[in-house]
C-alpha cells in the first residue's frame, strides 16, 4: 500500500509492541495551526479503552495533555470520529503518545460501515504523523493493526482538515449491509452443491448465502462488508507469510499466491504479474520478499483492474477454500452456519489447518452425520478453532469466532437467516437482507 504524506513534529522514542493507537505530543504544532480542525469535539467511538480517564473524546478535545488509550497488549484497535456531514478531507494529523501504532491505516466512510482507505503504513515510529490524504466521508477512522510497544494504542489528538463537516453531529449509525451491499455473487460449481441441508434449509453455496459468507469473512479480514473492494489489497502484515493480498489473503509464503498467479498466467500469458513467477516460486515457504520488491505490490494493484485476474481470484478462492470446506461440512451434516465455520477456518488456517481443527474437535464430540448434536459439535469445533488461533500472535484476537460465529450459534441461527448482527474487534456490523 502506498505511503502518502510526511512525518513532521516531535518524534517520541518508544518500545511498545502489539496494541493500537498512541499519541505522544503535548500542545498543537505550528503545522496544525492553519485551518479548521474538523474533528474537534466531534462524537467518537472506540474499539476499547484502557480506563475511564482515557476515553475516545480525549483525542478530539484540542488538549495536548489528555489522550485516548486502548486496552493494553491487544491488536487490532481503532478510533472513529463522526465529522457530522459528508466532508472532503485532505489532511489528517495524528499525535501519538508513547504507545504508538507501528502499522495502521486511515479510512473514510459515508455510513460508518463501508470504509475507503486513504493512508496506510507498516513502519510507524510514533511522534506526530502529518498526513496528506484525499477522500470524502462523514466518518474518519484510524485503525491500528500492529502496536509499536507492548502496551496499547494511545493518541493525544486526532485532527482532520479539509472542506465541510457539520457543526453538530448525530449519533453514529449501526453498520448496515444495505449501504454496502453489492450484487449477488454467482455460485461456484461444487460436487456436493445439490446436497440438501438437514432441515431443508439453504446451503452456503446458494448465491445469496455465499454473498453473506463473503461479507462475514470481509468484516474480519478487511473491516468492511465490501469484499469486492479487496481484489487490489496487498501488504505484508508481518505474520511470517510474506505478502498477503486479494479477496482471500493469498500469501506469497504459503503457495496459494503462486497458484493464483500461475492460473492467471495460464489464462493470460504475458500479464503484469507473470514476470514475478520465478521469485514467487523462490520465496514460497518463507516470509522473504526477495525478487518481489519493489515492484510487485504495484503490479498486483494493476492486475486487479483486469477482469480476468479478479475472476481468477474468485475461482482460486472457491477451488482451494470455499468448495472443499463446504463439501466437508455437508458430509458432517452441518447447515449453513457450520459450513461457514469450516470455510472461515480454511481461510485463516488453510485446508490442512481446517482438517487439524476438525480432528481436535472429534476428540470432544461427534458431528451430526455421526449421530452427534449439531450445537455440541459446533461448540467443540469453535473451541478447537480458538485454541488454534491463540497459537499465533497475529491471530490471537478470536472475536471473529466469539462475537460472530458463536453469537449466531447461541441464537440458534443454523441457517444464517437475516437479519444478522455481530461484531469483530469490537466493531458492529449487520446484514439486513
């Protein structure tokens, strides 16, 4: 992701690793003196708060001595500001406390649900980040994905400059699927797609249910229901898998990115990514960028404008992850919720990881196809999934299970009937139809 803007102001030496936002300067710098701060005293929502004295409002009160601070030691974290009306934003100033974000992004949204990224970095170093951005929206969000210290994320102040912004702001709406709904996806062929669910309901490979599944995954992977906006996404999230990219998080270190580019090249020889195939083969199984930098991310984004490449991303997602996971869930006698639980596990842990999680669950319970209770089985499966997630620091936040899948299970919504409401990393989402 491209770096926009510049660093200025007082840098703060920090040694924190693993939390969210942090601002570390007292007072306003001369750089922020000009123009009207559109974020000043506007309504704020945050993912978490370290203590009552560090609320989100402290980051927009214009004071250099008060701050917002997130829960210590937890990624991901965010602060969202309601600017009150549609606003053109061309500059954002972040004043970090000692607990800063090493990796974060700045986003804008019209509805508080579907977000457009206007800045990102994976090399933040605290101090004051004075960022040149370009975008419009009512809501501004700073989303931290990797802490720079062992604490949390802490910001003395978040400032926004541009044109517009209401003088009074109404409360932020609950995330709504209707605002970000995209056309229904076509189902991919599956050998077991005709299998009838146990209760006569609809399987996850039904077009409408599949669209729901894609949105659920995107809420956890991309903090947005608009999964189609992710074809061009690419970054190294420092999880030991090299570059992560595209709608399903294809990784240069795990083989699926290599398979994808090979499939794309078979369909369209001479494409912009084809010259990187030798490097992708070389780095497979490692976190190395050797042979990929500096041009690969830009080439990926260029390829994402090609319908052949986006269609290949979808077909590889279905071939490697969606179809096998759904087929196994059907064999186990599971309805749409269980099929989704398998698919989401495959997305994060790979097909082998899904098999390992299922094996761990089999030590505790039996799936319906073997005479077990569906609720008991899914609880055992989700227990095993969360245990597996906690083994990796990058995946240790289990809310995509605990406040998403397990919420649906506790509600008895085995067929994923809408409306659906859930949260991931403390952020609310909903699909109304």
